[in-house]
C-alpha cells in the first residue's frame, strides 16, 4: 500500500512560529494542510525572574532546556548568547538541541533513547548529580518528574519559567464546520494542553466525529491522555521531530485508507442504529444537570431523547401488523366466495362456514380498531412527551442564560472592585510616604533649625501627593504650598557665620596687650614706630644711643589706677579667661540659647574692657565685633508648618468630603498613578 498523504486533509495544531516546517513536509507528501494553532507562546509573568537566574551563569553546573520555546525565549531576553558565559547545557530532545545549535550554543547532553524527561534521566551525566546546581529552563506548568528525580539524587534544582502557553479561541467555527462536513482526515497534537483545548473547543454534539478521527501525538503520555478523553485512533510518533511526525501521519493515512476500502456486509447501519438505541442516555434525576466526561456541565441536547424514537418504531410496527391482518382477511373472503360458487348443492354447509368466517373477519376488524385506538393513544403520549421535553429545554435554556448573565455581572463587579483596590493601595502608599516626610520636616525644623533640609522634605512630600492621584489631597497640597512659601521667606540667624566670627575673635586675643604691667610686656606685639627724619651728621652717635634706650622703655599713659604688677602666670590667666568666655559664648550660640549667648557676650566684653589696653588696634577690632553681635537674636520663631501634616493625618475625613461633593455614580473613573486628576488638578 502506498505510504503517502495524497488526498488527506491534516490538521496542524502547533503554534504559528513552529508549524511551518511540518506543514511543508505534509504538503510535499501530497497532503492538504489545515493550519489551526491551538496555543500561542507568550512571555511568562516570571520571565524577568528567570532571566535573572540565567544571568548568574557561574551559580549553576547545568542548564536543562526542555523545549525549543524555552531556547527562543531565552534568546529573546538576551541571556543566551554565543559569546556569553554559561555552564554545561542539556537539551531534552533533538528539536531543542537544534534550536540551541542554530543560536550558536554548544549542547553538551542530548538523550538518545527517548526525547523526554525519562530519557534524559537515564543518561550517565544525570545519574551522579549529588550537590550539583541545576536550572531547568521551561514554560509555566508542566511535568514535575525531571525535578523530583534530580532532587531525589541530591541535586539542587530551580525553575526558570520564561514562557506560557495561551489557548487560541478565534476561528473555532471554521474548525467545527470542517469536522462536521468530514473536512478533516487526520489530527495532530504535540502537547497535553493542545489536546485538552481541542476537546473543549468542539461542542458535545460534534465530539463523536472528533473522537473517531485519527490523532497523531509525540509521546505515550499524550496517547494515554487522549485515550482518557475518548479518542479511539491514536498513533505515536517515534520522536518529536517533524520527520517522525510525518511518518506517523503516513501510517495514520494508510490505516484510514484501509478502513475506507473494507467490505460492508450491509448490516452496519442496522448495527449502528441498534447501538444508538442501546446507548441512549438515561433520564437524569430531578434537578440533576447533565455533565460531560470531565465533570463540566453539558449543554442541553439539541435533539429529543432516543426513547421517543423507540416509541415511534413500535407504533409503525403495530400499524404494519394491522395492515397485514386486513389484507389476509380480504383474501380469505375472496377465497370463500369462490368456494361457495363451486359447491352449489352444499349451500347450507357453505353458509355456515361463511358465517364462521364472517365472525372471524368481524373479530379481526375489532382487533384492528383496537390497534388503531392504541396507536392514536401512543401518538398522543408521544406529542405530550415532546411538548414536555421542549418546555423543559426552554426552561433550562432560560435558567442557564440567566445564570450566565448573573455570573458575568458578578465577575465584572469583582474586577472593578479589584482595580479600585489596587489603585487605592498604590495611592495609600504614596500618601503614607508624604506623611512621614512632613513629620520629619516638623521635627527637624524645631530641633536643628535646618531650613534648607526642611524645605527639601516638604517639596518631596508635595511630589508624593501629586503622584498619588487622589483628589482628596488637594486641600492638603494647598496648605502645604502656603507653608513652603512662608518658610522660604523666613530668614534664620546665621549661626555658622557668627560662630566663624567668634573663632576669628579668639585668634585675635593673642595680639591684645594687657592694661596692667607685667614682666613680659616687651614681648607683646606693638605698633611699629614711625621712621624719623635723619639728623645731622654731627652727634649721630649720641642720637643713636638715645634711640636705642627709648626702644628698651615703653611709656604708657592711663587714667585708670595701677595697683600692682602682674606675674607672667596672671597675665596668661587673663588671656585664657577671655578665651574661655568667648568659647562659652560660641557654645551658647550653637545651642541656640539666646539668654546665655548674650550673657556670655556681655561678660566677655566687660572682661575685655577691664583687663586689656583700650588704645590698641586689636582691642578696638574685637570690641567692635562684640558690640555688633549684641543685636543678634537666636530665638527667632520659626513659621508653623504643622497644618498640612494635621490634614494629611485626617485623610479619611477629606475622602468622605470629596465623595460627598462628587458621588461615585457620577464621578469619573479613577486615574492611574502619576496621571492628572479630572479637571486638570494634580
């Protein structure tokens, strides 16, 4: 028998970007391809998490790719490059290995026996994996056999789930029409999800045709799954490669062709009718909903039950029996009449016989009338059953439609509630962040008086409130803007500048001459005498000697009485006391103690006036600086910035007021985070 696909219509269900090589092979073998991808491949929600694991190549001893889709997604994420670092790589089958090689990746391990988890586990490299770190690159879901067996052998195993399979629902009507009109000869499926989705797409009344159509799969596991669903003719390809699937399709085509050419003994229709009558579904218990093999609620049958057909056949059989009896009676009467004419003299005996036959005919006519009455009763009962069935179907259809509509409404309300909750949760986080920043700003202003840092915190809080998109924070932002303006206009005392001036004054105290005499007065700094005009050459020696004597003697006039000559220790103590008073003044300044600051400043000025020479330039500079500081006030009151924080801590009240102004029935939909609120207000 020829092993070709000539005249065969093959349904290819692989994803769009993987089906084309197999489609070309089928067309080259003479088959007609019907492309209907049951699944689409999309990036997984955990794709970035898996990509992060793949980027840490040094953390793994093995990468195991379980499908070509896993390879393609890893390449799309940029974590599988020919020039990148990577551990040893295993592919679960030849198709996966080919995808890796096409990307320039060297494959270290491919199972030779069978392209599945069991085949990979049988390889010697996967026997001794104790302590090995293995990353399985796959899609969402799938079998757990590979991970479980590797963990049992002592390996540390994790998943990198890069993609997911999404069922395709569009175009199902064309598929159902092709199945109904015998437009499909062979089906293909390469995953359990595809088989399940194909079964669910076909309505229950069309599923017998689906289950009778030959199906080609790529593993015994898929064959068992298809058999569980009811597929009767399932063939398994040797491997998952396109060439192996093509060979399995040719075997299926040969099998289907042999079924078409098998002789028919003529009893098949009757046998099928008898089978349909025997397998007629039993009536469900009151209130029980029919269900398919998977436990799902089956739709209401489109045709009346088989019992009505049995009743109809019984009525037709009774009618045929009545007609036969009537025909037999007619021929019997004719025969009696002919005999009567031939007997002649035996009139009395013939008359008696004729009367007997007439009674028999009357009895048969009575039986025929009874049968007619029973047939009419059966027809009436059949009509009553049909009307009951139609009414029941109508009621169930209306009930199902109402339940479906109610379920849709509940789902829509639940989705809206979840969306509102998600939006409010994000806004609440931003509002809580703004409240924390305002609290920090208030504490920092009153503790350290750092206006610049406080302004930055308040502006950051205002940005958080803007990003929240919550209309109830508008009043908070108004008050916050006023507080920011007041704080920007506030001029705090220059504590740093005053501290620097006090340090400069302390440095000048070493140049201050004391008022009272002491032995080290000659070492004190003094003003350089002005040069005098040269004297005549005569008497130069005498003038020079006098000048030198004047340099050894310092003449100082003072209105204050001099009571004693200071010792060197006392002179040094007077300077140190002045330095101490100035340092205490600076300490009070840094602490912000206005009273102590002015008290120490006054004490330092008094000590300066009492113990140092008023005529020196250093005294005059220091005295002027100290007098300038007497007008500084450290306890300048900071502006109040607590109003916005108080409002923000009462945000629930503001939300109630906002809802009262704009009720939910007329309010615009909630804006997403970071967008403008209705009316342009941030």
